[in-house]
């Protein structure tokens, strides 16, 4: 199994995208929960703007994947420990 840092987003074919799209300011994600094991979720997340997808093994991994895909205030992913303490 790949570690969290080794996972990458994969682009889905056009026909697997939803017809109706709504988008958020920072990003839009479609989350598909495939099963629940060990008191957590396992499934797939799709980034609507780019149609990239990645599978996750826990709710924590899901949150980290979303956090890594959403740009921070400087336009890039936020660094750990920099939650806007300005």
C-alpha cells in the first residue's frame, strides 16, 4: 500500500463526470463512501474542477487529501502549523 505522501490524483474520463456542476470558492470535491470499516470511512474523492480522483482509507486521510489540494493564503498548500496565526 502507498503511504499518504505517495498518493497522487488521477484524471477520470469525461463520461464519469456529473452533468450538473456546482463549484466552491476554494475547490469542489465529490466524495464517494464505498464502505465503513474500523470506525472510519473508505472511499474515493474526485476534484470536480480537474476531474482527478484518489482513493482514501480513513476520514483523516480524506481531510488531509482535501487540505493538500486546497491552496493556502499564498496560493500553495498550507504548511503544517501555519493555520493563520497572523
